[in-house]
C-alpha cells in the first residue's frame, strides 16, 4: 500500500481531433474541516454534498493520440447525485460518510469526518 499522494488526471477528446492529455503530480485532499476549504470551495459553483477538493501540484504533462477513443455525444448533466444530496440534507450526508467513506479503496483513512465536520 502506497501512501504517496500521487494523482493522474486524464482528459480525452470525444469529438473533434483525437487527443489524450494526462496531468501527473502530487495531490492533496482538502476536506470541509481544513483551513483551506472555504477559500477553495468558493472557486466552484455550489454543489450539495461536496466532500473534498483535490489540489494537484503538477510534475509532468503528456499528450498522446486518442485514435482509439470512440466518439460520444454529450446529452446533458445527470441530476441524481445533486437531488440525492439535497434530499439527504447535511446530517444525512454526514451519516452516509460515517458509514461508507471512512477508508479509501487502498485502506487509507480519508479524514472526511475529522475535527469539526
């Protein structure tokens, strides 16, 4: 199990010219109880149930052809998660996090409910 805060973000063109872009770096999870939360969350449109923001310090950027990436048509946004979070409310979301989000898939404590949350 690695405790390195590595992250890769991949973008793929599903229309137009074929292209894949990958961003590699070290990531830091910022949770609602962290000092940086308020400053960071203000950069995004409101999202009910938001639980973390990842701050990525880039180390490398690479592009490659996306010739095998299929074409897809954008139909629209899905509203199910937002609707679910609004229906759950803050206390219901915290209880869900308590039950489901304490440990990451690779066994690392997420800190999602640490401190004041």
